[in-house]
C-alpha cells in the first residue's frame, strides 16, 4: 500500500513538470525509470532484478504503471546524468508540491543517515584521489563501515511526518559539523520560522552550535542536563 502511494505520487503531472523544469527528459521514459529505481530502493534489490521481474510479471507492470521496460544499463546511464544540485532541486520541488501549506509554530524533526552508492569498489580499487572531481566521497559509519556516498539529512514535520527538506552532504561528516549548514538551509528556504521548534538528537550538540544558533539564527537551545 505504501509503495503504491509512492508510485501514484511520482506518476502525477506535477512531478513530470518538476522533471521538465530540472531538465530531466524525455519526461515519460524518465518517469518509468524513476519508478523502477524507487521499487529497487524500497525492497533493497538491484535495479537489474526489478527490470527482469517487470518483464516477467504483467501484474507488477500494471502496479508500477509502466509499459516498455528499459534495460538496466539505460537506467544506470539515466541516473549518472543527475548532478547533485539537480537531484536535490527535483526532490525539493516534488516535496513542495505534495506538502500541505505550513502552519504556525510547527515542530520540525531533523536527522541524518549514511547513503552508500551502488559502486562495486571490490572489483576496482577506488582511492580518494579518484573521487576528487566527483560529488560523492569516501565515508565511514559504525553501522556500514567504509562506504562511498553521501550523508542525507531529512527534516520532517511533526505530527504529520511530512518531509519538508532534503539535504545531501559529501562523505560522512559528523552531525555537529552539519548543524550550521542545516539551519542556514532551513532559513534560506523559509522552512523554519519564528515560533517553530526544532528537535534533533545529541549528535548535533556542541557548545559552538549553541552560541552560533543563538547569535546567527535566534535559536534558543533547550539543553538536557546529565543524569547526575
């Protein structure tokens, strides 16, 4: 049911308009590829596997609202054309189109997670020097170990749990180092306004962040005391 709602949302005319605005085309085939990628992400399987299953199953094609199934290499080629700013701009535009108008005094929840790219770096060694001109970098997390990719920050509204912001950061910077960048983006996009409450976990805590938040963004920190 959840995946069906996602596919319906990305099949809408509004999403096609955002694709055209970001220079993603041809729009109809781009929409098919996007739905295939979302299915692969949803079930944590390879894109080639999803393409094969779509070719085998009529019901699955109907569910995904696709007719002609592109080859996996075409989908990877399509994804490789996305720049970081283009991708974030597209996602932000889609979120803005489906999100309800903001209320006053909202509660915003901020959290970050690691996102690894589908790169076979076991087959071919990839060094830091190889990634100097790339938008993604080597990173490390306690759950994944070493990986190549990004750190993703999501901001959602509570209690509706509607996503309102989507930020990508290269590699795996600590949450505390991202605090200023996140507040800057929330202010620039007019997502966080006077009277809103921002909730984040202890990974963002730091003395410099407290003082910078007060002086630059007029954020009053509520600091929980230690247990003792």
